[in-house]
């Protein structure tokens, strides 16, 4: 009789253990499917955002290039070019003053001179050899500014 009770107890324990493992496996399977669906959704959203960002960036680059091309064309005409160059510079100074309300035109000129000196070699490389001025000649044209301490 004891053997029968032990066998029955072992059988019940094994059945209970199998049921718990089956329910756990089913729950984990459902959770894995749910998480996979969430990952797929997030991945699709990130891909769509990346494509949208690339398109916006390409459009911004194209607009910047078109604006620069138009500015070069305007500057190429002597009288209109001088007026356009002055207008562009005035607009740039106004935009700079929005970020630097206490800044003066001298401060703006020094900042532009420093940035211009940084990119001067790149700009000169884009010019044809016959039209390329000396680097030193251009650097002498930039205003003298005090170095911040």
C-alpha cells in the first residue's frame, strides 16, 4: 500500500510539474511573440524616420547649394553684385546679433575673420590656379582682432 501511495504521489507530482512547465513554455512563447512584434514595429518606425530624415537633409543641402549658386550669380554682376553682397552681409550680421545681443560689428567682424581664416585653404583649392590669389594676401585683408584671454 505504501508503494502504491508513493507511486501515486510521484505520478501526481510529475503531472503537476509537466503542467507547470507546459503553461510556462506557452506563456514565454506568447511573450516572445509579443516582444518580436514590438521590435518589428519600433524597427519599422526607426527606418521610416531615418528615410524621412535623409530626404529632409538632402532637401536642405539642395536648398543651400541653390541659394549659394544664386548668390554667386548675383555677385557676378558688378553693380547688382555689390548691392547683393552688402545685403547678404547685413542679413548675416543681423542673424548673428540675434544670438549675440550685446555683440558689436567689430565682434562680428572678428568672429567672421577667424572662421574665414579656418576655411581659407579649402576655398582657395576650389578656385582655378589662374584666378587663385595668394593665401597671405587674403589673410592680410582680414581685420586684426585681439585674442580672447
